[in-house]
């Protein structure tokens, strides 16, 4: 069979010419691009686009804003363009502009982050930041600017003083031709520099002139074709020479200049007295020290200072240069302005804001310069934050290209990915009866044959789940007896970790053993020693299974089971390992039967044997040995892997965030001391520790796509038609990293779960899923996490080993688990 397939492949390859392959690849890419770029329904019209580049080459880059006017004539005041992968909408006319920027401003409040901006500013600063960062930075900057004179007489006097320097510098030209560019730039820049840096710079200062030259080049380079191509094809352009590389080099030099100014400020900084914007920002950084939710740090100070420097220099100086040009071109208008100046001000009187109302013609000329100069012809771009209707057209929010709901085909499975929004409690995606089933993938069918708790459906699932929940409650779930069992296991775990004597060790299987012993005491009626070779082999098998099942071979098996049955690969290893696990459980069941007392159940297996006996002769019953093996394996897997992986993430985050670990330990010492056992009764008194555990779950995100669901009947969801049998994956990653829900979505920040020092529940937090098929062991997992995590931090401080760098890399597995790491557990005095 394999030889025949190989011969067929070789014959096909020999028959194909390179030109045919190339043509086929081009056609495939063109079709893919065509399908990917289909416009949404009721999307604004626009010119036809070219494959891959969109409307990129239909604009004149030297006069881009003017070349757009032909599209306005053809498509109206609202039309769409595409620049590579960046869909854009252009709006024209005052009613629409006010609709976007005033009446629906919350829907358009964000700035789109182009690849160039992301590389240079990394979503920091004032101009290109969004969400929590933008609000926090803007609020502070406005306050600081007001404190340093914005809108007050002191700043006006500073401008008047700078005007005197400018007049002197121009007077030195003695009426000879000169270029006013950098003189005006220097004068205007000195105003914002006096606020941000606390000093002005002389017009002959070589270093500052270099800075102004860099700023001017940056402004020009960013509009070049090469830099626009970078925004369209960033990965390709990274490897090509061109003006975009010079742009990045210039921005680096500007950052270095600001960084040096900040460093000089730090040397003689007085926290009690702010001399300028940088001093005030350093005060703010100090005030928010240790607050992971804060955006006040040195990188943001550099970007904010650059934003102020850029905006405070370029816009006003460019307008002034247009103004002088218009006056030279229109001498009769210049004469009228001067006549009004002579009438209102005498030769020695300095212009001030107080005289503006008496000089309407001069004021009108300045406004006309702004109108004709039009220095930001397309304004600073905005981004749609939610699906919006504008002028009757639908503008979709783009979530990672396709939105909150996307479809994929995976072999024989039609699949829908859904970002479940916590506010939408009526959404049928998780709690609805139409999506209560789990899809049975080919691998699962081969192993479990629709048995057990996780992968069964319908009558079998209802019967098995009801029985399992009752049994778990009978054996202590939610009761004091099980909590005491966890406290006892925590003592064994602490003893084992202590035996490492502060030396580097991998906590993986030690934690696995501790957590697994809790579910083993319920299912098997016993715990296993950490040195039990047979049990360690069982844990190793379980760990390997989780990795193998996420492999390419196993995913190919789900798509092409009949073919893959005949091909070698890791899927066969997976089947063998599951058989070993089944044999282990079957042997335990057999041992139980030998001394089984039908009148008294010692554990889950005994209780299940009672249920089998009770339903003997009932053909509709699902209680049989096969379901007992599969249900026991489900409890063993779910009760071991999820909690132990979360704990391993927890220790890793503590070692990487020592200041958070210290705060947890301070709370433990205050509430429990060093000797008192950890119990759930103390959880309410420990809001910070509780918040840290929840943040570990959010960031660890161990089941990122949740357990799949299956549509049981044809269903309409969010306006889309889902046919019966479609697999639904709920995108918990997008939910747990949603910037609209979390202040710092990509940062480990316990403040997400705190409000005024108290623990705060979050609707957008679903580590145990939701609805009828949510995790049945949620209560047990929450208890285990609190007791194990708190007990470990009560006794040890976790640190990275010397000369070893810890990272947040994860390994390929059915769960998102940390890559193997070592740390040191230092006993606390």
C-alpha cells in the first residue's frame, strides 16, 4: 500500500513541469487573496483593488490627499480603500466628520497601529496608544502641561521671549535671501522644549540642530513609497534596504537623545519639586511603583516626550512657514495685516493674546493660512472599535482580521471559532441547549468510543454526569472532609519541595503527583507516594498523551482516519499509551471487585460498581465496565492536568514577578502567619492572594479554545447560519486578553481582580467555561489552587536559578502548559 502511494506521488511529480507548478501556485495565491479580501455585506463602495497590494498604487504618494478627490467624485463622501492587508474608509464632508469625531466618537476613539508605528512606538506614547494607556497618559499630560503654563500668562510670556530671539536671528540675515525652515522650527520647538526638558536651545546649538534635522527627515521618510510598502509587507521589507531602514535609525537616535536628557534629570532630581514635564513624569512613575496596571514607566516617558516634541514642533512651525510664503506671494494682504498691526500696536509693544480681538484681519489671515496650508489633509487616522453603521453603511470591527466569529474547515469538520463576550449572556454559544454536545473526533472515537464524561453526549452524558456529581459530593466535594485531604497533601508537597534544599529543580511531576493524589483518593480510594515508580509511570504516560494528541500526525488522523490507520506516526504511539492507562484502571477495578462490599462504597469505583449492579438487565442503562474505565480516566485526566498546570504557571509567574510574590507573602503572614494551615475560610481575608490566583488562570489560559461544542440542530448565531454538526470553538484567549475588558491584557497584573483593595469578580473570566457542560470539578479546582498555592508561598520563596533565565514559553500540548523550567524554592524564615 505504502509503496503504491509512493510510486503514484513520484509519477505525478515527474509529470508536472516547474512552469505548471509555478502557474498553479500563482493561481492558488490569487484565489486565496480574492476569497480573503471579500468585502463585508453593505460595506462602503470603493475602487477595484489589485491582488495583494489593494489600492496601494492607485494613489499619488507626493499628493495623496489630492489624488483621493477623484474617488470622492465617483463614490461619494464615504468610500473604502485597501492598502495590502489594511482596510480603510475615507470620510468627506462636515456632517460625516462630526458624526465620526463627535456624535459616535466612542466608536472611533482608537488609533490604528500601522506596522511602522508598532515597530517604533510599541503602542506607547500619546499619539498612537489606545485604551487604558491612552487615557492614563493623556490625562496626566494635560494636567502637567497646565501646571507648566498651558493657557496661562506665564507661557505666553515665554512665547513672547522666544519671538524676540527669532526676530533677532532673522534680523541677522540683513535682508539677504535665506531659508526660514530651521529658524522657525527652532523657535517653535523651544516652547515645547522649555516645558518638557526645562530649557530652550540656542539657534546655533549643533546638537539641537541635528535633532531638528532628524525630526524633519522622519516626517518626510514616513510618507515615502518604501515606508508605505513596509506597512503593507512588513515581514518582507524587514530584509530589504531602503528609506524605511533610515527611518528606524533616525527614530533610534531621537529616542537616545531623550533617554540621555531623562538620565541627566535623574541625577539631580528632587522628588518634591518638578521643574518640567520629565520631572513630573518621574514623580508619577515613582507614585505608581509596584502597580502592574500602571502605564507609567521610562519607555512611555521617552515616547510621550517624543510625541510632545514632534507635535509641538512640526505642526506650528509648518503652518508658520506656509504663512510667510503666502505673505510673500500676496503682498497686498501682507500690507493690510501690517496696517492693522501698526494701528493696534505701537513699535515697541509686544503682540499678546489680549490684542487678538482687536485684530480681526490678522486673525482671519492666520485662519486662512491654516485652511490653505492644510498640514494634516487626512487628519490622524481613527479605528472602528465596535461594529458601526455610518451613513447607512456597515463598518465592522476587525478582530484579528475576521471578527468575533470565523469559520474554518478541518478535514471533515466544519468549524466555527467564536469569541464569547461576557456581556452577551443571552448568547447560545456556551449555555444554550443547541450547543450542548461535544463533537466526537476520530481519535477520541478510536479511544473512548463515545463513552466517559468528557466526550459522551445525549442520554449517556446526562446519566454519567449526574452519577459522577452525586458521587463526588458523597466523597467530600464542597465539604470540610475533602479540604482536610487537600491540606494533608499540601503538607506532603511542602516536605518534598523542602528536600530540594533550595537547589534548582523542575516542579512538574512533584506538583502533578500532589494534585493527582486528591482525585486518586476519590476515584481509587488511595493516594500514591511521590516515589511510587508505577504511579510516576502513569503520570508520565498522561503527560506524553497530552503532547502527542496535539501533534500534526494526530490532527491528520482526525482529518483522514482511514489513510492514517495505514501510515506510521505518533498517533499509533498515542493509542498504545491510552491502552496502558486503560489497563491500569482495569486492574484497579479488578482489585476493587475482589474485596468489594455492595453495602459500603469506599470510593468512586465502588460507587460505580453499585450503580452497575443496580441497573443490571436494563438495556437502556449506560452503566457498564467500559464507561467506568472511561469515566475514571476522564476524572483522573481533568483532575490532574488542569490544576497542576495552573499551579506550575503560578510558580513561574511568582519567580518572574518577585514584587508580586512579596505582596502575597505579606498578606499570608498577616492573615495566617507561618504555622497556621491554609483553608478556604481565610480566602475572603486574602483578596490579593485570591486575585493573584485568578490572574494566573487568566494569563496561563490553559484551555485557550475551551472544550469544543457541536451544533445539535440548525442554528442562527450572531446572524450567521450554523448547520447541525458544526464544531464550535470558544476563543477564551481573545476573551481573556481583550483590551476592552482588561486594563493591561498582556501583562501579569493582579489589579485586574481588585477594586478598592477588595476582590472583584469579572464576567469576562471563564477558565472553567460556562453552561451545562462547564467543568464539573470547578469547586474542587478552586479549593486545590488556593490551598496548594498559598501553602507553597507560605513556606517558600521561588526564584530563578543563578545563570538561568526563565521565560513564558509554552509547549505544544492539549493544554497550554509552560515549557520545562527549573527554579529554586528558598525556605522562608
